C-alpha cells in the first residue's frame, strides 16, 4: 500500500508554501534580539550538522528545554525554529535546538544517537530539570529519548517529554515515496519506532485536531501504547500546532514546563 498521500501535509494546508520564509524571518529576529544570550553552533560531534544553538534567559536558568525540529529526517534546519525557544526563555528556562545529519546521509538510527549526544552535551552546560519536545520527525526523536536504550545522562536528567505530532511507528513511512531516501528496513522499524518500546519518563503527546488522519493515528497510538495523556489541540494543523511554544502562557508551554 502506498501511504504517500497520508503523510503529505503542505498539500492540505492553504498557503503553506509561504511559511518557511516566515519562519526564517522570525527565527533570525529572535536570535538578534537575544544578543550574547544566543550561543550558536555549539559542537557536539564531528559532522557538519552536529551543532546546537543554546538560548539563555536573563537570569540563571531554571532548567533546560530542548526542541527538536522536524522535516521527515530529510529537510529543514535548526535555524528555522529559533523563535520557538521564546516561551521557555520567558519562563526562565534555557532552550537548546540541536541540528542533526539528514537522510539519506544518515539513517534514522544514527540521527537518534546524534540527538542523544547533542542533549548530553547541552546538559553539561545547563543544570536542573530536562524537558524535551519536538515536532513531527522531531516528535519521533523526542519520543525515542524516552525509551530505555538511551544514555546515562538522559536517564538521570530527563523529567518530561512532549512529542508534538510525533511519528511513533515507522512502518507506514516505509510505504511512502520518502522511502527512496529513508531506507527504513524491518530492523529499523522495530528498533526506532518509539511506541514499540517502554516509556521511562513522564510524557504527554500533543497533536492538532486539523492534522492529517495519519498523524492523529500516530499520536493516539503512542499515547495508548504508553498509557499517557494526549491532547488534540482544537483548530491546529501540522504547521501551526507548534506556535504555542512562542507563548510562555500557552497550553502547550504549560504542558511542557508546568509544575517544574
């Protein structure tokens, strides 16, 4: 079965072709507004994309929130999403945005390990609780950080994960036209589908009510497999479901950092 149409987002969101330039503009303005509190392109490994940006509040950080970008492991870059750190910064948290090697240069398993390394490195910079969130493919990577096979640092520091529109089971993705570059095989489906493994931390799944049915299925499946809460955000599609990360008082930010 060809699942390509089920995982197409832009084709079902009017004006989506204009969004990347808007995101880039907002991200650049946010970085500029922070001045020296925006620490850019910090290395966590040898590959060109093994870099993360770290955004700091005005006072000693209360903890570290990480946002992992999406793009089906194939595209986009951390520099498009800097503004999504605004809500965390306003709440007094540091926020790290890691980059990672994209497919087909890297397999999904390698990307998972790179993200673990990026967060471990960021944790050495910032003390306190660790909260991880991410969107779409970044939601998948967020969920993987809550599985039992992660590094000792994550196991000891991780307080909460909030996967947003996550890709929790990779099998349907292997049936899309993206498979040409993703090369997902049976071993990777078993290993890298977070919903097929246990959850080791607190989790809350977030998804937009106006997303493609496949994404609603992925989110619900993950919440059921993990027996954790999930929120279907009214009126939100795949590209604006993350906008709440800019607002420290949004329901999404309260889900990420509330009570910590």
